[in-house]
């Protein structure tokens, strides 16, 4: 079950990025001026990229900053969770 959750956290937002980009490319073009940031976001910060696409086309104001903060925290939590889960394997021998 833990591996399923880890796979879902890792692949879930990336799959959502791909599907949403295929369905609504105009929203992605409105959120990003070039292709570099969505590609970097796909690999390193998928939750932040998704939240940026949600809030950026209408302008980032007020509560939108909180939504972006939640996306950043979700990315940090996914990285820190994997670091915490692998803490016993560094340098361990059988």
C-alpha cells in the first residue's frame, strides 16, 4: 500500500499535467510564455505547476497566493517524504 501511495504521489500530478495540456492547451499558453517553465515544472515541481495553471491565467491576486503556497508545500512534502522514507537505507549493509 505504501508503494502504491508513493507511485500515486509521483505519477499523479505528472499524468494530470499531460492530460490537462492535451485537453486545454490554450490555458497552458495563457499561463506560460514559453515551453521551458512547464517542462521544468513537470520534472521538479508538478504540484506547483498545476496550481500555477489554475491561478495564473486570471492574474495572481489575494487567495491565489495561498493556493500557490499549497502547491509548493505539496512538492516539498513529496520530496521530504521520500527522504524520510529512505533514511535507513543510506550506507546500510546486509
